[in-house]
């Protein structure tokens, strides 16, 4: 393996931290969805690095599953965001929770 596993795990950890900060700090649903996507990609990077380190293909197979889940999450999430925007006129998470008339 050309890149040491430590470097790959540091990269995955930094990406995961960026994703967590995007979800926790930002008040925009699109940015929160992007943060979740970054966290899933960080987990995929860690799995691919571990799979290359130990010469096992299961990690790479799991990454394909993670990518499928991420694509589904993005499509459903964006549909929900469009629905919330049409209902409230904003993508602020505080505006999406409202009582029914």
C-alpha cells in the first residue's frame, strides 16, 4: 500500500469532523444534508483504507452499499427539502417544524 493506513484514517477523521460541524453548526437544511453526505464518504474512505491494508474485499463491498444509501438519502432528503420550502418558504430547520392548523 502506497499511503499508510494512519494517513487514510486521519483524512477520514477530518472529513467526518467537517461533516459533523456542517450538521451541528449550520442552520440550513441543504448544508446539513451535505454534512451527512460528507460523513458517509468519510466512513467509506476509512473502509477502503482498511480493506487495502488487510487485503480484504468486504470493506470495498461495504463502500458500494454506503454509496447506494447515500444516493438514496440525498434524493429523499432533497425531496423533503423542496416540500418544506414550498410549505414554509424557507429552508431553515426552525421554520420546518410547525403546528398543523
